[in-house]
C-alpha cells in the first residue's frame, strides 16, 4: 500500500458555466481521519462523488487506493464505503435484514454473512436489536446501523458525507467513537462536516469554500500558522452593546458573540487589553475580563473570506452545541 489513500491534482468539476470544484489538490494519508470542511454549497459533496467514481471530473486527475478516478471507477467502488447524510435504510426491514441486504449488494460471499453481520451488530452496539425494524430506531441508532451497512464488506476507505447532521450531541459523540475505532484498525476515513467541534478531532483538515481548497493541514498546525491577528475573549455587561462598540474600533477584524462572552479578532498588534477595556467603559459597559485566547478552527476558516461574507458563513459553520439543540 502507498502512503496516500487519496491524491488529486487540479481536480475540477463544472456544471455548465458554474464551477463547483475549482482545481483542488488533495492528499489523504492511509489510516487517517481527514475532515473535509466547508459551508453548504462549497463543493464538498461534489468532490466526494468524483472520488467515489460517481461523477466524472471536468479537468484534473486523481487516484483513490491507487486506482485512477477516471479509468478505474468500478474498482474504486468495490473497495470503498460511502454513507451520505440521507443514507437509505429500509425502514420496513429489521436491523439484521438491512445488513444482509447490503452484504449482498456489496458482493460479500454468503458463507461470510453471519460473522460479518455479527461484527457489525457488535460494533454499532445493536446487540439485542437485530430483529427491530429499522424504522423504529432513533436517529442515532439509525446512523450506527447505516455505518454498519456501508462497511459490511470491510472497505479500506470510507467516505462519510455529513453523517451526523441533525443528530443529537450524545449520538454524535457515540458515532465519532465508532469512527475512531475504525481508524485505529487501519481504515482511512474522509468525513465532511460543518460542525467545528468535530473538526478539532480529525488528524488532517481541508477547508473548501466556493469550490476552492483554501488550506490543508493538522488542526494544531492550522491554528498556529493561519491566523495573522489575535483573538481576545471579553467578558462584560451588556454584550450586545459591547459588540457594537468594539466593531467600531480601529484594528478590529471581527467581533463574535458566544453567549455572554465576546470574541474579538484583531488585525494588528497595536490594540491592548487596556485599550479594549477603556473603550467599553467609556460607553458605560462594565468589563470583567479581557484576555487572549487561542483561535478556534472556526475563527481560522472564517478569516479567509471577505468581511461582508463572514456573518453568513459563521451561521453555516455551526458550533456543535448549537447544531445539537
């Protein structure tokens, strides 16, 4: 096996005049969890469909598990698992029957069905639910079953396209426990998400926006190198009014409200904690605390786009606590 499970060069997809994916270069190492991030419509799903052999690229080239994405599409499909946000379980079939159906679709030899299905049931913690109809399962259990169905043929590479969208926080955490377990066993996983808390736990991240791959690297590396300014956390009374005051200060790139706290992102070193506190106090706002904090993954990615686009982008790049409500 090679070092990389996925490699692309200049990968591009156009639909008429619209460029959905614009010359992206990806490298996904074998056995890692690669987080492919971006807001809705950024090009995540289109990229994955090209890598899965479902869509033909307009330009560029790429390989998946050593197979050419243009010439060897059937060979790729035999060796990968793919789970979309709307993965199709048959709700009138039982847990066991769904697994049997997908084992047959993926060409698992029938003598191996029993051990494979038993392993998927244990992995998804569905022991005792084998005869339950899929339609009676909760959202979190359905996602576990869906994951079991897409890996019943033991693929070396799994694509998960927003698998936890709309799932409660506890179920999301349990689902990610399964992802880590698979990665520890050597499976390569490429997962799309716009939950920034999930991104923090990936080995490598790639952020795509308007079809372009803006940055690629480990979470710590990205946070250490990609934000030119500084992030401060401000605890004050009247945070709504405080946001308005801070937005008017010179050298301030953005102010974001997190509950009763404000995150202030600066563009230069000329500002000081004392200067921020003074501006707020002059406006009649009591300041409890101003201190520097590490940037979040969300802070980094939003910093790549223009000021006029940042608020709408933050609305889409939802924090996990907000998305789980």
